[in-house]
C-alpha cells in the first residue's frame, strides 16, 4: 500500500473498517494499475466530503434503514395518521380574489426554486424534461412557461428599482449542462441572467445488499457506482451554498418550491402565498382532491407517541399500510379525506433557514430496494438512500412550533404533472385515474384556461372526447392565456367579459394590457401585444377554418419528432387571424 499517500491510506483503511474490504479485493500489487487506485480513492473521498457525516454515516444509515425494510418497518411507523385541518379554496369563489390580492402584495418578497434533475426517458423523450413542449399550440417548453410566469409576476409586483425575482434551479449531473444550454440558447427566455442561480445535485454510492456493501461499476471496478440521492437534496444545497441565507439577508420572506413538469404550478400561487402571508404559515403545501390509488402522496396529520404532531406528506405506496383499517374514502366528499400532495410548497424563509441550520440541511432518508430473494438479503439491482423535498417539515424542531398547513384547490386549476409513459397512462386511464402523460398535461392546460374564461362569463363549448395513443382527452377548444396576460383568477375576470368560443377554436392571448369583451370566436385567433400596448377587443367576431389536432400516421419514411410521438397527434394549421401590436399606444378592434 506504499503507493498511497498518508491521507489515501487512512481513508482506505477506514473503508475496510466499515466492512468495505471487497472494494479492494481485486487490487494487484503496487506498481500495477496505480493510477486507477488513486482515481478510485479520489472519487470515494469526494463522495465522503459531499455526504453529511461522510461515508461512515452513509453506510451506518443504510444498514439501519435496510434492516427496517427487511422486516417491513415503515419510515412512518412511529406515527398515527389523522385527518389534517387546512384551507380549501374554490377558483370560482370570491375569497380567492382576496387571497390573490394579498399574494400579489407579497410576491416581491418571494424566491422561486425549480427542482429539475430529471431526464424525460420515462416519458419517451430523450431530452431534459423542462425542455419538453408543455403544449404544441405555441410550442412553449416547461422551462419557458415557468420563466414567463416569474416575469409576469415581476412586472406587476411592487419591486425595488433594479430588483429581479430570484429563480433557483436544482440540476443533476445529467441535466446541468443541458439546462444551462437551454437557457443560453434562448437568451434566458427574456429574463435577466443575473436572477438565475443553478445548484447541481450530487450523487451517493449504490448499495448491493442488506449489509450495506457499496457497489462497484460493472464496467469499471475502480469506480463506485453512484445514483441520485433524491430531490430532497435541494434543501442541503440551498444551505451549503449560502443561497438561503443570502435570500434572507436580501429581505426575501418566502420561497416557493415546484417540480419540473406541472405547467399549472403558478396558477394557485398568488392565492396560496396570500394565505401563507395572512396566516403567517411556516410551511404551506398546495394540495388537490385525491382518490384512493392515485399515484400522489397524501397530506396527513401525523401524531407522534409523545402527543406532538405535524402535517406532512405520506408517499402513495405507504398510505394504505399506515392507515390500516381506516378508510381512504369519505362518502360525503366523494374522495379521500387525505388530500393529494403536489410537491408545490411555500416556506417562510426565516423559519426555513432556521430549520436548515438546525438540521444541517439534511432531510430524512428512506430506502426502496427491489429484493432478489425471499430472505431479503440481496437486490435485483443496487439500491441507494434517497430523500424527498416534501419531507423537510419533519426536520423543523418542535421548539420552533412551526405553523404547517395546506391549501386544497381543484386539480384542473393547479396540478397536472407530466411524468408517465404512454403505456403507463393507458393503464391509469383504464381505472379512471389521472394518466399524467404529455397529452393529458397539454389537454389540462386548455381545460384550465377554458374554465377561467367560463368564470369570466364566456360561453365555451367543449369538443368531443378524442382518443390519442389509447388515452382519451378533450382536445378543444385550445385556449392559451399566456402568463403575460393572466396568472391568477382575478387577472382573467378583470380582462375578459362575456363572449362565445366554439369547440373547434384556438385562442392565444399574450400581453399585459389586452382586454376582451364579447368575443365571438369560431376558428383561430392570435392576439399579441407588447408592454405599453393597451388593446381592447369589443364585440369582435372571428370565423375561419382554424387549427386542428390530427392523429399521427404510423409507418412511412418520416419519423415524427419525440414531442409528437409521446402525444400521438400533430397540429394542423389551416387558417387564423392574427392581431399583433408591436408599439405602445391605445388600440380598439371591433371587427
């Protein structure tokens, strides 16, 4: 071992002392493959530095959690589940307007965190998920939608001179450069480069068995196999990089976490932030109605043996085991009494930072091995410890007495993630559960905007259900209300009055000062206005051939792009009317 430095020798010895001698069993005598030996120890020492407490802590945690898993002991075993009290807000209610006003009044003190560490392979898309078009009517990708929303909020907030709302993105080894390239290639989608902070998530060693033995890569036995640790790493990153403290020092009071493929994530934000501010909530999770079997976690009140409790998510695969004989259905509600978790969470920054300091940014971990044998000693493939963003409320010290709650809103208004393949979506649709595919995510964008128009008094005729790729959707009318035009309910009510839209129509509206009254649309209308262009459409009638979704044809020499294949349709543009206002001024269109 004399070829190793003193530091390397001590570190290798510590690994052997932790039962990891198998990592060195294939090493030849000194003088052979010495560079590979240094390379291995360099990687292992970096992993040791990245994990709180080092690899010793990681291995000990793994053994403890694997022992519990082997004996079927849940990470929530200590808790007794109860129905949690929270807020429920209807998009059609008048109270949502009051909450939105309160939210807008606090929005200038809010930072945004997008968790974007995943590729789209599970969806049938080879790129990063945030680059996938959220809908093909305008072609906006998810990342552009999120940035457009932040810019829209920024434009209507009471901002200090020169202030830009901070936008933090957690990437991974697989997505970091691709995310940066997407931003640069599109000139940050109109945002200021200075308002972006990218933090890259690391990985943790893979584990081969219940003894906590670390895995070597199958194609390189001088490299540890590593895997993502889970999106809970975002909290430690905000702590170790100093981002959370810097935000507090800069006067920000709120921080909003959301995930990569839910284009509706900003619709409920103004009202939910208003509720957080009005009730001084430390943690506020956006929730939706949930059915038993739905693949989203459940928000529960979890009571500890000492009588204390917290409101937190329970993952969907653990819900029934934790409930035991309790019903996951309320006949009065027609749904589960435990709302669905959306992973859209608002934290009060001051208490969030305090909890980060108390916990060193570390979130409770779990392990989910796929066992190879009945005695549960080895795995089909190596596993690893994981952590989840939504489990951070568990680290709030009881002495802080945190105010933790949730706001339940309609799913059509707030939550339609794209996270499943077509095959998985077909399976879910067959049992009347949300498919959560690219096609249903897109359809739900149109549904949300149609419902908002209905709230504003517009008569909207829905198209018939059409099946694409085996998944039924209501494909029209396709309504795109760009964030620059409207974010919340109140924006739409203020800018739209009455009118009629046929089932075959497509309506695209962008611009902060566009007002529409009694529009009669049977076809496609595109309205684009720059800031400063005050546009009023009054009694306008538009009738043309419009645009239509058409089934993708199989076969042939031309292969459709991935973003269409995952949907099963393409957009055919026949005829449209375009009203574009490129200069500031007052405009009125009546015919």
